[in-house]
């Protein structure tokens, strides 16, 4: 079933294992555009024995709105009722990072001991925003970027008319299949991705003042800022000229950036910190 998705190494087997569990809690985490929500839907379909989600699949959240105590209580009440059929039940919480701390605490007992034949799947692009008490109760599956070669194969199969752009799109997608698909036929978005890649490549070479100026520029354009950070993370993963110590420092810089964004630090300050830490790696 998971062969419909383009996944990084080892993820498909972990998803198969999760689908076979009678009950429990699973966290699907990783950057956006990697198919986490689609994978959750496939698990639910496998458990119900149907091609699409049925009455025994409960979806909470839309990845946009905060999920608070009222939604948590409704979910707990729903799970206290018997299933509509003998099928296994699946709960998908989409955008689980939007669960308030209070809602997470209210769900702890349910996450630790779901009803028999009920699997709860938390889908998140920001694992750090889930309480450690939530994470410790779950099987965590990490989705990672895929190779450019794999993206090229996907694009060639899905969009043969875009053959001339396949290599460029794959290179600019930072290993994210969803991002790659969205770039096909969108010259404006492709141009912005190319610009972001150029900016990211220059961060390690710029002096301090130039990086501070870049942070100020990107702070006024969130879309370009996000694309630049994605491109920077991808380029650091593929960099061949970085020593182990430099690579560890770079990874920590990206983690610190995510933590600052989560803590609602201004985008400009987050970018300044990231670029200076990367520059000093």
C-alpha cells in the first residue's frame, strides 16, 4: 500500500508495522510535503479493510486551527463508545503540534492506553511542540527527505511533458515530493525556489553584516524565508566539504531555529541566529 508514496529509507516498513498494531499511539513526524497525512490515511484504510476511510476513522484537526480542551474531550467521549462495526478504529490528529498543552495533558491517559482495537496517529511537522510525556507514550516514525534521483523518477513518471525541467525541479525541491509536484508548471514558484537555493548556498560564504542584511530582507517575505531555510537544510545534508564537528554545529543551528520559531521569536531574529551559527560552523 505504501508503494504509492515516495518515502525515505526504512519508513515504509515502520508504517507497515504500525498498521499491524491492534492499538497504541503512533507519531508521524518530519518536514511538510513528505506524505505524512497520506500515510496516516493509508494506515486507516488498511485497518478498516476498505479503500477509503469509513465511520471507524476519526479525523481531528485541519493542520491550521488550534486543537484545545473542547476537541480533546469530544474525542475522548467518542472513543468511549463502541465501534460501528467489528473493524479496527483509527484516530488521525492532523497538525498535532497545534494541540494546546492542556489538550495534550487531557489526552495523556487515552494516548497511553487507547481502547482495544484503536490506533491513534499524531501527524506533525514539529515534534518538539509535543510534550515529552506524549512522545514517550508513542511509536515515533521520522519522515526524511528523499534523494534527487528518486524525485526525478517520480516527476518523469507523473509529468512526462515536463521532462526538460525534471532535474531542475528535483534539485530545488529539497528532497520533498510534495514540493516537487507543486513546482511542476509553476514558473513563478520555480523561480522563487531557485532564488532561495542561491541565497542558501551563499550563507556559509557571506560575512556577518551580509548575513544580517539577508535576514532582514527575508523577514519581510515569509514564503522566501521558509524556502531558503529548507534549501539550506538540504544543502547542509549534501555538503561534502564539512567536517563532522561542523555538521553537528549546523544541525544544532537548524534545531535552534525551529525552537525559536516555536517560541514565537521574531522571524528576523530567528534568521539572524541561524545564519550566524551556520557561518561560524
